[in-house]
C-alpha cells in the first residue's frame, strides 16, 4: 500500500483522479488541496463521491514527505513553481500540466508564452505515455503526464512512426468534448454557443502541436515533412476522436503497417485494435484507447483513435503511470470497460 495526495482537486481532471484513487486497491489517499474550497467536504464539490471519500480539502499539504506520490493537477505555469519543493522532499511526482512535457525551456516558452523557471527538472522529467516509456517511467522521480490531444494522436501514429512509414506532411484532426476546456465556463464553451456546432480553434498554433511532433520524431518518424494539427470542440462532454492522414513512405506495404498496429495493441493492456470505426462511447469513462488504420487511394493512410479525454487522456493515464512507478499490476484501479453509450 502506498500513500498519495492530489494538489488541485476541484476541476474535472482533479475529480477524475479522486474518482479513481478512492477505489484503488493499493493507494491510500491522504490529502487533497484546493485554495478556493479549503475546509469544505470534497463530496460537496463532487456529490458522486459521497459515501466513497470522506475527507475535506486543505489549503496546502501538511507534510509532502508523508506521501509516496503526489499528483499535481495545477494550471500550466503553476506546476513548475510547486514541483521542485515536492521533489526536494523525496516524494515522486506525476504532473498533469504541460510544464514538463516538452523537454526544452525554449520550446515551452515559444508555445506557452511563459518563462520556464525549473529547467533542471524539465530536462529530467519522463514523458508519461506508458505505452512508449514504460521502463523509464518505472524509475522516474518526475513523470510529465501527456496532454489529452497528444495521447490520442500519438497512440494513433506510434506504430507508423516506429516503422518510419510516415511520409510527407502529417495531418491530425481531433475533436474533443467540452470537459477538455476545464471546469471554468467561457464564452467559447457556453452551451448555447457550442451545442449545435463543430468549432475548430487555435488553428496552427495549439500548444499540443510540438508535443505530438517531438514524441513522434523520437519514436522514429524522421521522414515526416511536418505536422498540421487542428483541434475542434464538439457538443459532447467527454471523449476525443482523432483522425490522422499521411502518405505511406516509399517501400512500405500497408498490410505490414496494419500488422504493426495489431502488434502494438496486443502488447498494451489499454489499447484495442478494432476492425470497424472506433466509437467514443465505447471508451467513455474508461482508460482504453480504441484505434484502427485504413488504406486510402493514392498511397494515403488514415489512422483513427478514440479515448476519454479525462481518463486515458489525463487522470487514468496518471494512475496507469503510478502503477508502473510502484510495481503494481498496470491495470490496478483501471480494470473496467467503457460505458458504451
């Protein structure tokens, strides 16, 4: 049994962490912080946890060193102010913000518009997509949990990248539910504004773009000429559907590529290859990714994936990483199907 705490347990991602941790068979949840809700019972903010979690929010952790692991669900820019002191206390950290994902202060500052104040730990952080970095995660002190869009895109494409089968410009088109925008309402996510529309946003400048490209090139996509990533907001609450299009590099056979996708899925507990078009409803509420790949005319390939943005795209992935870090069965606390509707 290990001890764990959550910094930032009020938002959707924080709630998802609490939902999963309160039923984890090998983790005891000690404290949950929230500056706005300090002293308030967690079940008041998250009524679905009533009867499952009987603790109150605290303004800050009483003693970080009492924990084996701390999840930081703070906003971008805030995590890099919090994480160094946690690491100094000897605790292992899983950060759910973008502050430690890119591995470069220069790239971070370009895309996030903030100076990175913790470059030392930035260079040491392990990128937490378990399916790619399982061995590195097992010994990591700091894990940078992936972004939700990059999780769907990279899982869609890592098999092709591993074979260096991506030629030309890679096009990634992702559609996400409104929970991905966080718990604070905005004009863009206001129900009357978005309920009857599919809305592209931050076209050509979304900060998940470098994350997707950096990881794919590390996997092996050296023949890729560039990446065009466009996210869309769709009128559902949870889930991301990702559609990827690329030219099959010279000399590659599509059947061999499809077999690599099947092998990738067979090696990973939370990845399923499907012969039909994957459906968001099949993975909603689960830590699963369903994916498939199709051959198009003219040497083009289409790869599709679906994930739950709050679970496999966030907090479920964080629990999966915790399981690997502490030698638990990787599916501990995560072994349940999607809702299906």
